[in-house]
C-alpha cells in the first residue's frame, strides 16, 4: 500500500483521522483542535494532501477527492471497510479533469468510455462521428446528471492545473491576496497565459514559488502535447486520469462506529455524530453534554437521553421524513402527525398518522386510496424498517408496506434514514411479497452500497415477511 497524505475536515474529522492513521496514512493540514487531540498519536504534516475528505452541505455525506486517482480509490475502499460496509457512495466513473477521447454524437453530445454520454460546453459543436479529445470539467454524481466536457486537455498537479488551449489565471478561494500577486507575476514569466489557463490550488498558498512554477511549466508542456497529438483511432478511451471523486452517505450504523473510534481520544456521548449531523441546535446540545461528560457529571448514555428528549418534543406535532436513496435522490414524505412517542430498550418508538385527502394509488401495493383513508406509520429506532399500515376511514385494513432502510435518526427537523431499495408488501388475503429486489442487486453490482448494507437489507426483508405473517395471517 502506498503511503498517501490525507487532509480531513468536518464533523467526522477526529474519528476518521484516528482510523486512517491506524491504517498507516499520513495526516496533513490538521486543524489546531485536531493537532491537540492527536498529539499523542501522530505528528502533523503541512505537505499538500493527496486526498481530501470533508463534510458537505448535507452533513450526512462525505466528499472524498484526490489526485492521484488511485489515492482516493484506495482511501474510499479503506473507509468503507472501517465502517463495515455500512455506507452508500456515488463515485465518479471518469474522474474530474480526466482527459478522454470521445466520439461526437451531434448536438454537443459525446460518447465517452464505458458507454457514458457527456455534454460538450465548447461551441461550435463538432459534426457527428468526429473523434475529439476533451476534459471532464464536471463529474456525474447527482441523479440525472451527465458529465460536462470542454475541448482541450487539462492536467492536474499538486499545486496547480493547466488547461490548453485556454487563457487566463484563477485561484482557489483559500489562496491569500499576497500569494496571488506573487504567483500571478511569476507565472507570466514562464508561460504565455493567452494560450494556457492556469488555476492555482489551495496547496499553492504556502508552497515555494519556484517549485510551483516548475510544476506549472511541466504541466503546460504535457497539456499542450496531449492536445496536439489529437485523439486516436480506437473506441472512446481514458487518456489521462484526473481527480478521483466520491460522495459517501453515512447512515446511523456508520456514525455509531465513528462514535466508538472518536472515544479513543476524547470523551464522546452515544449518538454524537448522528446528533451533530441533525442540525445546529442538536450540535450545541452535544457540546453541553460532552462538557458534562468531561466533568464526570454524566456518562455516555446522556446521548440517548438527548435523542429521547428530541423525540418527545415532536409529540403532537407535524413532521416530515427524509427518505434518502443511495443514488443521492431524496423524497420528503409527509407531513405526519406524531400520535405517540415511547422510550423502550434504549430505543424510541413513534407512531405517526396521515389522513389522505385525495384519491390515488398506493405505491408498491397497487391498491386505491380514497379521501379519509388513514396511514399509520410505526418508526422504531431499533429496527431496519418502517411499517406503513393503510386503513379505510372505518378501520378496515387496505394493505401494509414495509420499507427496508437503515435505523432511523431523529432530529428537531424530523426523521431521516437511508432507503435500501428492497421492500415487502402485504395485501389482505395474500402472502407477503418482496419487491424491488433488482434495484438492490443493481446497487450492489455497481458498488453503490457496501456489502454490509446489502446483506442486512436482504436479512431484514426475510424478517419482515415473518413479522407480517405473524401479525396478519
């Protein structure tokens, strides 16, 4: 295994830093808080990272981005193993700033390696059938996205990226004004910036200027050579890999593993990362609880008390459920009225109610719903499913839909979980039936969900069949 340098930012940084250090990686660009926490474990480095890991706007997600490509692919695999395969991830298939040879399909559409199709941003669009050399400037990581491409070759280095043919200079938002001035005046001495576009990465801000400029010169030579040699005569292919990119979703089981890892160096309450990811207020509650933990005023179970308090505060209110899918699509379900909340065996059970106001068809069950029909949803934080029971207005059972998902997380904004595709349905007078198995299998084949989640989803579907038979047959 190569020894890569890793930079980690965000709410999972302490736990991931500990775990990756134990696997032999070098930690770099640590925050001052992390330096103090890990002082007994590792010295800090200030070298440019090969891999950057950070939380996104949705704090349940991690971005893993790297150059070289293989560094990110390896770290992604290691984190998945550390978390016992209890993650889902959408991974870029080509790589950001990867140089590829494609075939124009007309209307600025390009056939890419692996049968992918991308959109060319440069105009005029080349005629259909023409082979072109392009650079990926946006990976496809969101539902319905396609890679975006530009004519030319962009080459990535430690401190900079150079695009040919293009023009101008740009800077990472983290490069300070004085560094910008120095780099800008220097680059014009080694390059004609009317032929090249040079982007200075955040790692350039503290680097030796001569070292940065030497890299810029080499990258410019390579970018020009790559572009001028033109596309080959073979099928679409990758010419030069750019940056690896992966967006990983951390459901509750993954967060609980990170709680345990974090507790090795700092006092950590149960549900630490789940609460941190729930919102600002919940995060402040964690701060207060962990101060009390340091003082010996409570134990780690205070985290369970916080979740219980949040759940009880939702009683009698209308809430929504965030139904997140492994492909990063999300559906907001509800609103639901919270009928009842109970705390039992270190878990929380909530009973939610909806009254339908319009006609329609119940998804999965394929049966009609009418105004006045009722949905009773049971949420149990100990379970890997939600049970939706559908009744007529006079209480007659219409059907039951068991959604297989990761154990629910509760915050002041409602309930969230990761949907695992496979579900079980029951109609009165029939046997329970498993549905959407092919979606789960496809997600496994495409490495979208970890093996741990796959096996657990299958197990829970079998268990749901037994529960339905016991309840209704």
